[in-house]
C-alpha cells in the first residue's frame, strides 16, 4: 500500500513533537525512520497506525484520505518497542487474537485460525512454542512472536518501533535478516523506527533522517552516505 | 571456612534472621492469633449448644442476613466503581488527576462516624431531600439504603487502591496492541485489561468484603441499630456485649471471624489452583 504523509504536525501541550512533515512511501517499500532520541520517530509511526491523531495535516493510504480512520480500521500490523505481548495468554492465543477479534461474519473457523497460527509460527521459525507464555520466552523470541501476531491480521502495512532495540548484537543481526525476508515474501509496505544508523542503512530501501520533529533528508542509504543534505545528517551518520 | 562467608549480599546474619522471625511470629501471636482464639473460647464457654441456641434467636439471624445482604450489594458495586475509577485514572491523561486520587483516599482519612453523620445530615428526615424521600416511602437513614451508602463510602478505596499501582505498572501498551489488532474498546477491556488485573481485583474485593461485613462506626450512626431490622452483625455484637450476654456476643463475633476466614481460605485456594498463571502474569 502506498502511504502519503501530507504536512503532518503533532503538538503535545507546549512541545511540538512534529513540525509539519511530508513523506511519500511507495507501495512495498521498506523504510527506516532514523534519528536521535526525541526526534519524533515514534510519534510519526503512531500517527500512521492510528494510535495518535495529528494536530494538523493528512495521511493518505493509496490516495484515499485515511486521517479520520480509527486504529482498528487502519489494519496496520504494529510491533511495539516492548513487544506488548498479552502476558496472560499463550503464544498461540497471542497470535490468534486479531483473528478472534474479527466480527463473526469475517471470523475464520477455529480450525482455520489454528492452521494460520501454525503457519505463522513456522514463518518465524519457532514452531514449538505455541503453548508457552510470553514470560517463558527470550527477548528475541518475544520479538518474533510480536511480529507474527501483527502479521496474523493480514495487515495493509507493517509498522515497527525499534524492533531490535532491546536485543544483543548477534540476535539483532539475525532478526534483521528475518525482517528483510518477511518483508520480501509478504511484499508489505514496512516502516520501522531505529536510532541505529547501521541498521537503517543495511536494512532499508529508503532512509528518513529525522531531528527535533523535522525530516532532515529522505533517500537511499548510499545517497545519504554520499551526499548528506544538512550538517546534522553529516554529523549523525559519521558518528 | 564457615557458611557465613558465602552468604548472599542481601541476606541477614543467622542471628539477625532469627530475631526478626521471632519478632514477627510473636507479634502475630499476640496481636492476631490470641484474640481470635479468645473469641472462639468465649463463644463456646457454656458449650456448643448454648452458642447455637443464641444464634437461633430471631435478632441474631436477622443480623446475619442483613450483613450478608449489605455485603452482597455493596461489594459488587464498589468493585465496578473501583475498576472504573482505576481505569479512568491510569489509562487517560487529564488535569486534576492527583486531586482525584486524593479524593478516592478520602474515606480512609475520614472517621467512619463522621461519614455516617454526613449521610444522616444529607439524607435524614431533617434535610429537605431526606424529608421528601421519607414522604415518598423511600427512607434512607435508619433503613437499608443508608447502611449500604455508609458501607460503600467506607469501603470505596479498597478496590481502586489495589488496582491503580498495578495498572500504572502495566502501562497501556497491551491495550494499544489489542486495538491495532482490530479489537474494540469493550473487547480490549474484557480480554486484556480485566485478565491482567484480576488478581489485584480479587485482593481488593476480598479486603472490601471483609471491611463491608465488619464495618461498625458509620453503620451504627446511620442504621439506628433497630433490632431485627437494621442491626448488622457488628452492631448486634456490641449491643449484646453491653447487655452482658457474652456467650451470644462472642458467638456472633465468632461467626463474623469465620466469614472472614472463609474469604481467606477461598483466596488461598484460588492462588494454589492458578499458581502457574499467577507466575506468568507477572512482569517478565
Ligand atoms: N504522550 C506524550 N505527551 C507529551 N509529550 C510527548 C508524548 N509523546 C512524545 N512526546 C514528546 O514528543 C517528542 C518526540 O517523541 P517521540 O517519542 O516521537 O521520539 P522518538 O524519536 O521516538 O525518541 P526515542 O528514540 O527516544 O524513542 C519528545 O520531545 C517527547 O517528549
Ligand atoms: Mg521512540
């Protein structure tokens, strides 16, 4: 799905989390929002997902105004920084949650739900953990379950907030490839937030560099490396 | 080398540990266990038949029924209000939040007798509203509605206070995740919020229930202590005791204590049965 962000701004009381920013994300792209802490990355992602409403501006999905759509109507697969797995449910029930939440008319049969959950567990290469609780998983496993849960609703786009934030370097590398693979097989438009420039440069087709609620530069990784548009970008990527 | 060399940093020396345990056990024995045993001993002083006979009296039976009814009405209502208040306070940002939290604690800082008097002043026959209610056949003071109001006021904080810290600690992320997965507000509440707080809710309800059955001050003022009508177990115990009917008084006291023990046993049983879930719902 093609996503367009048109002059979006967000104000939290007196703080401006986002000055008007605009950004077009082509269908099927893998985009990184890169920037230091407090630059407005999470805020922008939450606005896309419908968890936050912008103070001004519009969001367009495939050319249609989606600004007023509720979080449920957006059907965005959202992976939270802390994963936010339902702690009182097994992994199986976590992944099945979105399917069970559908209205009766479109809700798959029990057996069909089980089949899909099993398939997703295979996709994240953790076929045997369905009966476990989130507290019995490692950080990397939790992250993958969160991804499977988001994919289960057949989302129109994938939004990930620092998906590898709390993991050690080796696991990060593995999961990076995992996300790339899942993106390539599903073809979903994917936006992920990171403050790690290596991660952004290695993984993304397009990198959006943000600072203090503004977009500093939008470009392919190699272009941003070769031609930083502002002193901030030069400073940030050489760090 | 002695064991003490490898003592974990957070552990006390064996001597200190024994002294601390001793203090705790002694305190429990003197403050909790001994009085509880004394109640039962006094109740059974003239034999079990005498105790049972005192319970069979019309007034004692009416008091037990009234107290159970009051608890059965006010505890569920307070559970609903408590959940609503805690949910409102922890899931939304608004001005005056700190003030609202203080307000919830108010019943803890106001003496129950004062609370009872406030209800009498507001709804009693001497106030305009009270007079109107009495004229129309809905008396509040010296009747069941007043007792329920007084009980609910006194026990209001228990559920909310138990829930607020738990809900603050758990944050909003799981609810938000459920929303992104397509669940509506009610579904999120029933499938995510409520299961996550159910143990805290259970503790709150049990505490609320114990206090609701045991409340004396506010109920004494509001109910007028009419025997066989508005006298609850605690107020009846006091009246019997004043009349030197100590077997009857202590038997009723033993019943109240037993009711409290039943809730404790229920809680323990639930905990044993759901120990695995209890462990799983704690923060990773
Ligand atoms: N709910 C909120 N209420 C008030 N201010 C907020 C809120 N959420 C974000 N902000 C502010 O908006 C600005 C941008 O925050 P945001 O979370 O988008 O940053 P970020 O780029 O994701 O940072 P990080 O890398 O630390 O996660 C910050 O100054 C932050 O303090
Ligand atoms: Mg963030």
